């Protein structure tokens, strides 16, 4: 067979094998999903257009999981399965990292919809949505109480009221016309367009949870039905009372208004404490924490209580960090004071003479005859003045041997100095010499 004929036969065999492989894949594709875990999610709107609102160019280019480009429309309803929050609860974060910021404290057995996996992390949607922050410039009041409407395209949802690197946004972005349930504001004294607004994220928003903090559904559990019930319970109609809804009656509405007031005051105090710390003052995180604790008590549970509890923990974290900073400053001040005192001591030591503190008295020995006394006395003169009168009661030393010699002596003081009416009648202190050391002597003439 010629080479050309061989190549033709090989190409035909390759096409035949490819057709068989494609047919096998089509036959192996499942027609449905087991355990009722299908997630039709008809309420999820298509993803928004590319960002042009609160998105900052620097944030958009950061190589982090939360700043990736928006998902394509085909990915809007993809999912893997449903899971439950583990028995110890779970922390849903803005990024797939333990250092990520918590946007929801998942309660035990709460159902989550899993959209993707990345290592040991799951990208999930929660029935209640997540507590996120949106800049008020891209929001406007709607006809429903306690509900805001998005006025921009590609608006970011952040875990903190800040556009900083540590407040990375969720991957999904808000589109024009979407409605958001209001939680509160960072600084209600400002116009909303100049303030950060705390809202519940809409359907399709996703966060990350460690797979170890979740558990699979039991065999036979209808995941789609379980999810639908959880969503209906956690996301009431827009007209239903929410945390920031205006209260016109007593009872539950009155409690909602009290919760809103406590949350707004807590946010105001927290912002003031942060500003005080950053400007070098003393922050009062305890006052803000007290307001959030009051909101927890008034809310009686639910999403608003979860948010207030998160703010309580945030205030406690800030306060702990501030106290540690104070302790560090006090330690550094004490260390600096110890170093200063040591340097002062060294400076004083440098100024002292080599014989300072070594002798009780020092000077040149002289024998002097005192009028009215039969025996001469021995004086030490230093710097032209008599510094001591010497005796040696033990007899071990002969002071005559040290005349015109500079010595240093130690011993017992027998008499303090006598101050007379004139210098001639004055006498220095008297020392009984027990030890003597020669310092210098004059050369003999």
C-alpha cells in the first residue's frame, strides 16, 4: 500500500473513533440530578453589566478572588449541590481565605446552595443573603418601606463600609433597578449619597465558606424544596417590615424602629471611635458596643440580631487591639525610661574620679603642732584644705613614715569636724586609720 493510501486510512480511523467517543459521552450524560438537589433558581436575574459605579480601577485590577470579572450569563444558575451548615455554625466570608471578612454567621443546619468549589472552600448562596455595604450614591428610596433601589450598573457589595484593600467586595455586582432590604447606615447625619448603606444582598450573591464547616444533605432529602422553604422564610416580600422600615404602629414595628435607632447610634459612635483612634485620640468602643448590644436585645433574633452581634464582636476586636496598643506603648515608655536612667548613671560615672568612693579621706600627710597641745597632730590636706585629722590607735601604722606622701585612708570616724570662731581654731574630722594606700609622693629635693 502506498504512503498516501496509508495516511488516508489513518484519518478515516481517527474520525470513526472520535464519533464513537462523542456518542459515548452523550449517552453518559445524566438526565437529572439525584436527591432532589436541582436548583432551577428562576428568581435569579441575569448578571449586571460591567461596573461603572463604585468600582475603583485599583480594586478591579487586584489579583484576588473577590475582584475577578463578573460571571458570564451562562454561569448565573450553575450549581453543584446543597449542603447544611455544620453543628458548630459557619462563617461565610467575602473571599476564600480564613482572613476574609465575615458577611454572615451561618446557623447550624441552615441550608446553603453550592455554586463552585476552590480547594477546601465552597462558593455558596445563603437563603437570607449577606450583610453588605453599598455606597449611597448608587441607591435611591423605593416605593416599599425599608427597601432601596439600585441606580447604577456594576455596583460593588463590600463587607465593610470602606473602599480599602481589606474590604474586598463580593464577586457579584448589582444592576440598575435591583431592590435591596435596608439594614442601616454608617452615619445617618450625612445625606445618603455621601454615606455607606448597609443592606441585605439580593439573590445570586455568593460568599465563601470552609467545606469543613458544612455537612451534606441526608439521603432522600429534597434539596430544592428545602431551599425554597428557607428562601421564603428568610426573604419576606419587600413590603414586609425590615430592620430599617419606618414604624407607624406599635408592637413589632415599634421594636423595628428601636432596633434601627440603636443600630444607627452604634454606627455613629463606632465611626467616631475609629476617627478618634486614627487621629491620635482615645477611642470609646465600649459606647458603640453598648448600642449594638441593645439592638441585639430589641431585635429578638433574626437577621437584624445577627448583624448587631457581628458589630458587637467588631467593637470588641477594635477595643482589644486598642488595649494591646496601649500596653505596648506603656512597655516602650518604661523601657525608654530605663535606658535613660542607665545613660544618666553612666554619665555620672564618667564624671567621677578614679578614687571617688574608694577612701574615707584622701590627701597629703602633714605633721602640725597645735598651740596648747603637747603632741603634734597629723593632717590630710587635699586641694589646699584640711580634709581629716589622722590617728592610728592600733599602732600598726606609723604616720611619720608617710609625711609629704599623698595617701587614701579608710577607718572609723572618732570625731566630727569642729568649727571654731576662726580658721586657726577649727579642726577637721578625726579618723582612726585602719587601712592606708599610697597614691603618690613628691620627689626628694
